């Protein structure tokens, strides 16, 4: 039968496209997972009402193992609703590959992703970005420097850097922009390449994908002190900026 990966967009799930709604309505079973892309104002009941189907929300291990999804898709049409764009997460790509190996037809209905929406919200040109990095929580002896090294490479090449934040809660809290800045400063202290400091001017974003996105630009020190909406947050460390990018940055600057 068929396994359909349907993107819900960002923030609240209302970024699902008309095609996504139509494809979900055709399915016998509708699953959803919300851990890869947290959505602060997710409205599952609204989505169920729009597609006319009951949604079964899966745990992380259910999606990573994929057994129940593959089993159902062998016999019925199944939809998996996910935040952001479905194939932006390697977990979903792995599941799609497994389905294809078993002869299951797969369909992908794309939606907005933080990889593009953050740049647009910050008034930055997409083609000027280098590799994306993710800042993880510091845990016991776990303190990887690879994000810092990639940031250094991007900055040396004059490229912007999209900085994603760890979505795994720590002490019941998803990482905030101020936490990520603090960790980047710790990385600078360890790496000493001179690529990030309290005076580095960065963008901090929240509510991306909503009708009222929150975007500020300023020195890292000021971003740490700024009051922001609830996570998820995103940071962008700009490289060499075009005059139009600078003009927009000045409009949202806090210092």
C-alpha cells in the first residue's frame, strides 16, 4: 500500500498544505510525531478536524523503530504527520528507505522548514549560508567541538550560519537562545579561534512559522539578556552581509 510523509509546517501545525490535507483524508491510518520539530502552539484537535481522521501520536522510539508504521503500511494507506518538512529529519528518511525496500509506495508532501523559514524571517539571503550546526546540551563529559569548528569555517568563508538548538529537554526545559550563546562562549574559550564573543552580533528567533514571528538582532551579550517567547528558539550568526540584509538587521536591532 502507501506510506505518506506529510509536513505540518512550523509553530502550530497550520502550515499543512491543501495537498497534505487531501492526502491525509485518503488514508486509513494517521500517525504523527512531534519530537523532531517541537511546535509550541500545536493544535492536534484542529488538525484532526481538518483531515477528518483520528491521529495517533507516536513516541520517539515508535518512529525510530518504525515497526508499527511499516506493518500498517504493508496492508493499508498510512500517513505520518510531522513538524517542518518531512525529509529534513534523517529519522524520516530512514523510515522511507525501509518502506521502499519492502515495496511500499511512499509519498512526500513538503512544507515549510526551519532551514529556509529562519533565513527568510531574518531577512537573509538563502544562498549565502554555510553548513548548519546544532548546539547540544553539555552533559557530563559530553562537550563536542564540531559545531564550533564548523562555525569557524563558515565565518572564514563569509557565510551565514544557521544554529539549531537541542530539542531534548534538560531539567524539563528545551534549550533557549541564552543557553546556546552561553555554550558557544564556552566553546570559544576552549577553541580560541576568535570566531564568537559577547560582542558578536547575531539574530535570535522564536515563533518562526507563526503570524507573529519574533526576530531580534544584537550583540550576543544583549541576546542573553533579552526577553523572548517560549522555545523553540533559533540563532543565526551572520557572515558578510549584503546592504539589504544589514538594512533589515538594523530594523530589528536591540542595541
